[in-house]
């Protein structure tokens, strides 16, 4: 028993020794596109290549929200930007995934794919994701308008997650 206690204490002592990052050091470290000297960004409206109208505006709003509330690059007018985020909504698809005994749809799934590109002032690509994909399920309502509202909520959730992922990749990884 004494040997086990001694080994555990020795192991803890070994682990306790060593260099540790403090929170302040981590906060001072530049990450993401700030590491490239980019502190300002402009977000172009995304091109919608699907039949679903208005989702480009919802994506733009979600991206603006992420960049305006986070600690990443600051949103500015196009003339003052050091980098430009742009892209296309490539694919929007609705499918039914659950049915009643009478073969009426109970729930469905919405799938979205977008292309995202970050460029500098000279048009050089700094980061690109040619196919960012996400999906969300929704329920069919009692009326067509309830179903449409449920679809809109599913689309908003997808676009919000996409905006969060884009923001995090640019803020942390590149």
C-alpha cells in the first residue's frame, strides 16, 4: 500500500512539474486570421444558387452576428477591409424521413451545402471550404403554414451552425 501511495505521489510530482500556459498568455497569443495580420473583414452577400429564396440573407445575418459579437476580426465597410468573406449556397434539399401508416409525411430533413472563400485585398485565397454541409430535421405541422414555419426554423438552425463553424475556423485555426 505504501508503494502505491509513493508511486501516485511521484507520478503527480512529475506531472506537476513543467511549463503551463496561463489564461493571460493564451489570450495574448494571436490565433486565426489575426495571426496573418488581418484584423478587419467585410462579408459579401452570398450567391444563392438554389430555388429557396432568402436563405442567402439569413446566412449573411448569421455571419454578421458571429463576427460582430465575437473576439475575431472586426466587421468593417468594404473600403476598410483587410479580408473578404464570400461564397455561394450550392444546394438546398428537402426530404421526408418519417411517415404515418397512411403514408403522410410526419417529419423531414433539410440539407444545405455552401462554398466559402476568404480572400485578401489582392484576391489571394487565404482560406476556402468548397463544400460545407449541414442538415436538420423538421416536423410537418397540421397546416402547410405550420410546416413552412418549421422548415424556416430548421434552415435558421443550419445557417447559424454554419456561421459559427466559419467564424471559429477563421478565429482559431487560420
